[in-house]
């Protein structure tokens, strides 16, 4: 398992899932804005969308650190 986690394929899979999270987060925020507007009922949707975007950004940062870090082969 450790060898797989250190592989380039795993890093690319994390990059892909990060991209999917960002896209889904943007879709959730847009749908909540169009559906609920700036109303109190939309807060859970906005929080979910922003959390997905944040998780995607963290995955992008991890990928960038993995590919440009000192442990690069």
C-alpha cells in the first residue's frame, strides 16, 4: 500500500478527484444561488459547495508539492 501511495498514478488520481470536487462545489454554489438566492435557507448548500472547493484546492496543493518537492525522482 505504501508503494502505491508514493506512485505517480496515485498523485494523478488525487489531482483528478480534486478537479471533480472543485467542479461539483462550483455547481452546488451556483445552483444554490440561482435557487435560494442570498437567503438563510441556502447556508448549508453554500457551506457544502465552499467545502468541496476547499478540499479540491487542498488536493491541488498536495499534487503541486508532490511533483515539485525535494523528493521528486
